[in-house]
């Protein structure tokens, strides 16, 4: 190790590779959605818990995945600095109208190039509902985290909001079809698998944070199946 001598005192030389300098700490958060039959979840949760974490439970579920008795639906991962919010997204922006001007039949219409007007009382000249306001919904998966490393660098206080959103269909509120096309008012139906929580996790350990009901083929909750939501946090030191 090279040193700089200044008088009688020697100081270590700065190493750009980080071998001699300990940098800031990051937290890597992994969230898994694993699907199991409802009966399997109940059986697993009734077994005695060994310790303050769910490492053995995750290992058991991993074996079920290998045997084809469970399915990994989604894995989300995000790394951020302690005390700061970080977001990871895998989304499609779904834009849809939320407000409309009502349809109408005009009292008068222009019929000639000179601008002559005649009264109208037929639907042939009606104007359908017109969208005037829109919203954006993110379809896909989003993970928002805010980890804070505790004293001793062993515990992580974690605020997290994993979210999976599906577009499962449209509900018709008003039908309007004419010679110009279809101007019916349809509002989208979304299915959300979301969780907003604050937990304390041991560095390198796994915690079962929630159990959710996935959507069925009809877009409604399927209570015969369950999604186990596991979270794992790892403290990473920059420069090591």
C-alpha cells in the first residue's frame, strides 16, 4: 500500500477502486408475487414460524414452484439510497376519457354553399357525445420504495408500494351509433393488486408482506387462488 509522508505522519493514499474507502450504503429491495392455491396458503401459514423472518417459508414455496404447484407471477426489484424514495416501472400508459359533452340534435343545419339554414328534427344530423376530459392510468407493474437503514446496519425500515394493474374490460354507460360510427360512452374496468405498507426487515432476510387474491378469467377476484407477496432487502456498500 502506497503512502504519502508528511513530516513524521503517514496517510494512506486514496484508492480510486474503493478498496480503502467505504462509500455510502444502498438498499436493494426485491418484491415477488407468487401464486398458490388458497388451501396451500392456509396450510403454510398454520405451520409454526421459526424466527422473525420468513426465509424457510420462502424456501418451501420455492420448492412448490419447482414442482409446478406454485407460479412466480411477477418479480420487481429496485435499488435506492437510505432515506430516499425510488420508483421502478414496467408500464403502458392507458388514456381514456372521463367527461363528455352530451349528444344533441341541432335545431338548424347548413344545407348550401351560400349558408342557407333549415330546421332539423331528425337524428341523421345528431352529434354524439364528445370527450372533453381525459385521464391516464398506468397498466403493468410499479414498485415505489423508501428504505431507511437503522442503527447497526442490520435493520431496514421500509415503506413500499408495489402495484400491478390490469385492464380487464369496459362498461357501457350510453350507446350511440349512427352513420358516422360508434360514439358510445364506455368506461374501463381495472383490476389492481396493490399494497401500501411500512415494515422492518432484517438485512438479507425475507418477509411475507401480504396475501392477495388474483383476478379470474372474468376480471373478478378469484378466491380459490392467492398471491403471496414476499419482500427481501439487502444492504449494499459502495466501494466494497
